[in-house]
C-alpha cells in the first residue's frame, strides 16, 4: 500500500495518523507499506502542471512546491515500532543527496529496528532544483549512486568487528566501522521510467526486486532476464512489483476499485507477485480503507 500522498484521507501533517494507516493495512492482510520522499522541493516540482486530481500519483513535475514530504527514515522508524509483520519500503529514497556512510548507518539501524522488514529503493530522482539546493551535481547523479551502492554494500557486509574502506571519484575513506548492522545488505528494489542499461546493472548487482514506474515491455523483461542469467542469477529471484491505478473522470472524484482490480490477473500472469495500490484513489473515507485493503488482497489471492 502506498502510504505517502494520501492527503485526501489523512492530513499531511498528521504523521501519527499516517502511522495508524499502516497499522490498519497490516491488520487487513497488506504485506508492505511504501514511502516515497523529497528532501526539498524547488520551483521545478510543478513544471508539467499540478495533477488535476489530488488522488492521483505524484510524478515528476506535477507537485506543488509546498507539498509535505516527511523524512522517510524517521517515519519508517515509527511504523516499524508500531507494527510486527508489515514490511516498510522506502520506495524511493534519493540516495545521491546523502553521504553513503550516513545513509548506511541510518538504514542499518532501521533494518535492525524493523527486524529485517525494511526494503529500500535507491533512486536518482528528477528535480534539478532539489540537487542544486543541496549542492550535488545533477548530471553526475547516476555515477554517484553506483559508487554509493558499492560503498554501502561494503559497509554492511564487512566481516564482524572489521572495518570497511572505499576509494571512488566522489567518496574516499579507510578503515571505518558502520555499526550497528545485521551483517548483510539491506533488501533493495530498483525501478524507473525505463529499463536502461545502468538500471539493469544495478538490479543484477544489488537487486532483490524490480519496481518500475509504469509497465515494462516483454522485450525489456527479456533483457533483464538475460542479464541476470549472465551474472549467474535468475529473474525469478527478483520480487516483481506491479500496481493498479485508478481512472478519474474529474478533479474531485474517486476511481472505481473494481475496474482497477480487474487488471490484476493480467499482471500476475506476467510474473508480478506484489501489487501496490494507493487507497485515496478509491475512497475519501478513512473508515472505508479496511474494505479497500481487503478487496485488493482478495483479488491478488484469487489471481495468484
């Protein structure tokens, strides 16, 4: 369940209400809640025009600059403490805006707190203004991410009581300990608007799941499967994450859930085993969220 962006259900400043929404989801059989983020928003956040219906998905260039995006690590910590079985997915976290050691520390701590229930989707995102505000070169964000992934992997997997070192074009250090940690990498999804070569390489090297923005073609999935096989892995190792989306006819209406659920069997047949949904697409009433959750879970169970 997409937990961010539900402003028509929960006041964006009511973070306790957001945590409670996660508890409701867990009680209704939902397996994972997903948080997204921006560190800051700049004027380019609305470059393509603000979404016509606030229940729709936030996407590149369609958000008010004053849209509240809570710190996802802090909010995920509260959710992890308030739940027992629910996975918490930081999907996505804009990794190049942080130092890899600081992020490895935060995520390692959160993963311990959650008892291994954490999933992270590192991303480079899209806002030049956000990068400029934080002093990170936008044009280098992909290379920065690849270096960070290597550095964090080394920090998380160093032998017990041993330090890690890294020497790259942007980050360089020797003999540091990042503790506490579980001693294994945090589970990672990767995704994007298209399945380009750099994304395939990140999935092959570090991925536990593939969560695209949109629907990849059969040819793209075949390319991914071939790359996994070349690396001695199988595409079946990856959690393929799809989703349902509401269709709106106006600016203030909710979408028909039954219509969206009808697309699930096709997604399951294509290999997707996790289906994400955003409850505010389908209801404006908090007391109807449990029914939305149960209907999505039932539809996936029936299709799978």
